[in-house]
């Protein structure tokens, strides 16, 4: 049965935190593919300084040497805010119904999940795999999200392997305290972002004078 990981984000710019998360979750959950899905217009953030096209191009460069990773640009061609629920619905229209879909998320993103458009429907279309984001604020989850997590938490990995959607799992990941925000700040200060971002992405953002 096919199993596909989905990593949505702003990728402003893509960095080794994203890439390592995708690699480790793909191995842990035995996925055959991971799709990187840049948001054109992130609903909960101020509009990114770099255009959607530049952000997608950087992802393309970052993943070009990994046959497991694909760039999925469907949110770039859609009008209006990039809602994940719409992306899941459109993916489901294309895939075999048994295909397992696993939406990847750092704990910082999960903390905000109850603000997402139609968030309670997400698990009808996919599983959710969480990884701890280093130094994410260790605030308690909202009561609503706490209950949601408890109701859908997969105690064992096979629950996730046996269903095409509906479960939440938390997986360990090599902690990498890298964020796009910190990368943009370093660039603005004229500092190097070597070893935080792939070399070909650094070349691209310099060529196009991004950030
Ligand atoms: P920004 O600082 O602009 O918000 P970001 O580094 O958080 O950027 P996003 O594009 O917002 O990157 O992240 C997309 C997804 O990847 C989110 O679910 C986020 O939690 C996760 N993620 C990003 N960086 C890491 C990391 N270093 N470790 C684990 N998860 C990460
Ligand atoms: Mg973020």
C-alpha cells in the first residue's frame, strides 16, 4: 500500500530542519515518498518577503538529489489562502483510496492547529505525525487540542500503518534548532547561513538578492 508524507510550510527559506524531519519521518513511518508543499499565501502568517515562486524554487534545489522527495506546487496555482484541507481534498481525488497520507508537523505548528480552516476534518483525509520542535514554547496545549490529541493518538505504529487516515503519532527526531526566521535574521545581519541551508539554496538566494 502506498504511503506518502506531506510537509507543508512557508519554506522562507527551506533549511536542514525541514529536510531532516522529512528524511527521518519517511524512514520511521516507512513512506515511499515525501511531498514538500509550499504555501502560496499562508493563512496565519504575514505574507512572506520572498515570492511563492522563489520559495518553491529553493525547495526544488534543496530536494533535487533525493529520489524520495518531491515538490508539489498545487497551492501555488490555487487562488486565495492556502488551506491544508483543500490540498488534502485535491490529493485524495488523485490517489488510490487506500493510500496512506501522513501530514508532518512540528509541535509549534500543532499548537496552532485549532485556528486552521476546517481543522477538525483534517484527520478524515490523513494521519498527522508530530515532531518536537526544539525550544518551541513549552506552554500547555489548549484544552481543545489536548482532547483532540488524546482522542486520536496512535499508541502503536501499526495503527497508523493499517489505516489510510485518522491517527496522530509523535515521533522522535534529531533535534535541530534551525528556523527560517533565524536564517532571515542572520542574512539581514550579513552573517553566514552555511550548514543551516543547502549550498545550492544559498547560491540561489544570493543570486536573487532575497532577504
Ligand atoms: P518560520 O521561522 O518562518 O516560521 P520555520 O523554520 O518554522 O519558518 P516553516 O516553513 O514555518 O519553517 O515550517 C514548516 C513545518 O516544518 C512546520 O510544521 C514546522 O513546525 C516544521 N519545522 C520547521 N523547522 C523545523 C525543525 N528545525 N525541526 C522540526 N520541525 C521543523
Ligand atoms: Mg514556522
